[in-house]
């Protein structure tokens, strides 16, 4: 699904849908106040956001996991497995599972740490405890109150902020900004910009999404495609690297590419003597045959401030 244009600005459509947004927010508040969260043996770090759509959360999760692993901790990642058919709890096996089973983000994250996919986060944490995890990094789930969180981190796209400030379906918010930030131990602003944080006074960290490698794409003609939260950011990164983007094809987040689409993209690349390039998240959704001849540009989060301060509660 693509985010509606009116999510980014005041409009009559947003105003008309605001009662439904109020109801959505009220349901979230009710779940929070009536929850009996499970206390896992492992410490739990939740990395989530207040809006639907891409905010740069996955690279932030990767950076946090790498930081904790570097300290000798046994780290596991807990994901809902959005887009996958398995409800779990299941330990992701990159040799046996594909994106249709567990979703694209778990497959990507399983390269750096074991990943548990579970729609029921409590059952997922129990499986992680059975694997003797020291820390569980919860990928998304900020509005899921099934688990007690030791550290709650909100990731914000600093350029887009909170859109029109309304709750789904009237806007991009999953809950009110003030209510969500009141539970946050830290905020990570990804990219440039300074959105209003509505009374929040805790730690604010800045991170930039930067390409890892990809030097061979500089000064090359490329045809880019992406089905992520904000494909235009990926295309912009390629241009910043001096790649000549002759075509840019944006798809809905978590899009399942079909054979016809891949044939058209590969044909266009061949006819234009261009490199066909995509994101890591899109690449893992492709079949092994479709991956042939496609370049991947990995992205990582570079923090301007050390992560140690916000993670100290889980390092003991």
C-alpha cells in the first residue's frame, strides 16, 4: 500500500477521516492501559515508530544489534514477520525460509543475528528465552504491549516528521505523538530536519542512512527499483553517489514482484546498457532466478552520537 498524498498535509479528506482516526487511537490507548505485559528473562529493546511507512527503522535495528553483539551479548531479534505466512513462533532459517514464509525484514536481519518470527510477541520472547538470549531486540511493536520493554526507542524520519499529525486513516500516525513519545526512552532522528517532538525531553540521537560499498555504480547508468516505505530516498542515494539514474521504478512497501515485472525491468536494463539495482529488502523477496544480474546497494545507519547511553540498561 502507498501512503495517500493527504497524509503529508492538511486536507478535507484528512478532516473527514479524523473520527475514524480518533477511534483507532482510542483502541491503542485501551490496549496500553489494559495490558498485562510479559516479563521475559532477556532484556528487551524495542525499536519502533509512531507512523506507518518507512522511517529507516531496519538499519537502526541492525546498528543496535551489532553494538550489543560487539559487547559479547547473545542477541536475538523478535519480529512480527510482516508479509510472511508463518505466524510462529519460529526461528528463521535462511536456507529453508523465504520472504513468503517469514517476510523480507526477518530474512535480511537473520544475516546478522538469530531472528524469531512471532505474531504473538509473548510466545516469541519465550522462544528467545529458551535459546538463552541475553537481549531481545524487538523490531517494531512499539504499539504492541504484550512484552515489558526495558528500552523503548522511537525512530523518526526527520524529513517527513509526523505528516499531517493525524492518526490512521486520517494521517500516518499509529497513535498521538505526545502519547507515543511519553513512553520513549530515546528518539532517533534519521536524516535531516527537526520535527516537533511535542514536550519530549529525553535523549535525541541523529543517524544518517549511508550506502555501504556501491562504488562501482558511480558514473554508471542504472535502472533502479524499490518496494520500500520511501523508494525516493533510495533513488536519491543513488544520485548522490553519482550514479546516472535513467529510470526509477517505485512499488508499494513489501511488494511481491512477479515474473512479468522482472522481465520488463531486466529488458529495459539490457536495452539501455544499464545496471539494474535494488535494495537489500527487495532483493531478498526475489526468487533465486530473478536475482541473477541484479546489483544490490546495502544501506546502514551511521550515528552521530554513540549508542551506549541509551543501551546501558541492557548491558548489565
